[in-house]
């Protein structure tokens, strides 16, 4: 599909072209909503994983500070783009044996 449309946008371009503006809008809206929910779930899942190694993150202020810190870190990475996310992934994966 990407070679059929000479513009960037992926499904944002394909769906309205195939199904019309109404369904194109519906698809983009639902994809955005699922992204918001999915991103929030990743933060909670990661924090629950950290909880197994750092029991202080179970509740209270340490958990709140961890949520705020992780939110700021992930927002920073996404703000600066895919290159930053790539380097962080490489650094996190480099410690594996």
C-alpha cells in the first residue's frame, strides 16, 4: 500500500481513500484512542515489573514519584524522536547476557 500512495501517512491516507472520509476519521480516532490507552498500560506494567525488584515502589510516595519520573523520561524520549528511543533500547539491551 505504501508504494501506491506517494505521500506519508500510512493508514491515515489509505482508509479514507478506500472507505471514505467518515470511516477514515473513525479509524484514525480509534487508533489514537488505543495508542493513549496502550501507552498508559505500558507505564503501569513496567512499574509493576520494577516493583518485584524494588519493593518500595509498591505504594505511597515512592510509587507516585516513580510514575512521574517514568512519564517524564518516556515523554522526553518520544519528544526527541525515534533515534533517542533506538539508543535507549540498545543501552537497555546491552546489559543482557
